[in-house]
C-alpha cells in the first residue's frame, strides 16, 4: 500500500464523506444539469458541501468531479473545459479542507460501453489521463475511481491515474446477481480485487449499488482477497419513488449501526454514497468513537 495511505490508518478507520449530488441539488442544482460545471459557475455552493462534510467529521473529502471526463462533458458542450473543471473541483475541496482533511479527487465512469464498441480503449485511457493530470496538477492528495461496473474500464482508469504518481483507490459497484455480489458485468469481489491490484490500485473497495447491510460481506471478500484495508461508501438503503422523487428511507443512525461490522470485515475507509448526507457522517463518527 502507498505509505501515505498507511499513515492515515494508524489511528483507526478513516471517515470519508457522503453524497454530493443530492447536496448540490438541495442548494439549487437542477435535476439533469451537469454537477461538475458548478465548479465554475457556483463554486461557493460546491465549497459549502465540502465544508459541511468536514464539519461533520470527514477526514477525507472528495471533489465535485465525478463526471468531469471528456466523454460525459461533451454531452454538455463542455469538452473544451475538462482540465479547467477538474482543477477547479480540486481547488474548491482544497480550500474547504485546509489542513483538516485530505482531498481525494473523484473519477467516475465514462458512460460509454467498451464491449459495445461505443469507445476505444485508447480514447478511454486518453480521457482518464487528461482528467487525472488536471487533478494532480491542482494538488489532489490521491485519486478515487468510483462506481465502476466494467473491470476493463476500471483498469484503464487505474493505469491513467497511476501515471500521476498519486495514490489510487479503485472501487467497483456490486449490485447484480442473486446475492447482489457481482458487478453488472458479472465480476465478483475476488475477481475485482485481483484485476484492480494488478492494474496498480493501492486501495480497492466498493461504492453505490445497494444499502450498507450488503457491504459487510462484500468488504469481507475484498479484504480477504487483497489483504488490504477496504474503501466502502454505501447507499442509505435502497431508493424508493415518492411523488416522482427518489427517496432513501434509512436514517443516519440505522446506517451507522453497521459501521462496527464493516470495520470487523476489513473496511478501513468508511463513508456514504447515494442518499447520505453530513448527518450520516456525524453518526458514523459517533459510532466509531463509541466502539
């Protein structure tokens, strides 16, 4: 493991942040709009989200750059601003963090299917490299590759991120199969661990896809296969539709109740994904202090 990541773990499990999209929407981001563009148009709102998580106890915060790769930004007529949007995202989180938290830059999937021929490996790698370079130049402490379902795309993203010399966290989403223990492509936690580590990931993990209860066994399997502390960011239960809006019914306290089991299963970095908020991070911190 990268030495700087090992240092973070010396005092116990590290608390990361929660969802960003819903937090931005609560501050006025229209549904369907490009969240990453707000790094340029509404930096104060983006910084408010980062600050809220730091105040809640996050030791690592991410950046508002999940969809800031060329393949996605071109759909918003922003392909010429990839570097600018990613640099701004890191700089905003860096301002909010100061010396209180580390900034791990977020890279999400391209939205294009390799196996369907929608994008070539060379173009995908080039797009991830462009994004990763901008993040590194802006001062990110590490790069987190999130919500990956295709191990081939994940490996390309890891390789691109490793070119920067920064530590790399790589996460797959396990939400398929009878036990919700496979990615959309059928990849198991063991297969994901092997492929991501081989590609050069320093930390592996899982985010999104299902509620926190299902992450206990996924964490155990990822930890067993890798021998390393696992990165986990679970959803606040499964989403429900209420009056045309997505709603997550799980409370912060219900979510945090699973944290001791996650840690026992090998999770070393814990936070939240869809449906979570600063209140969830506060509850996680409280649970860890009382453990």
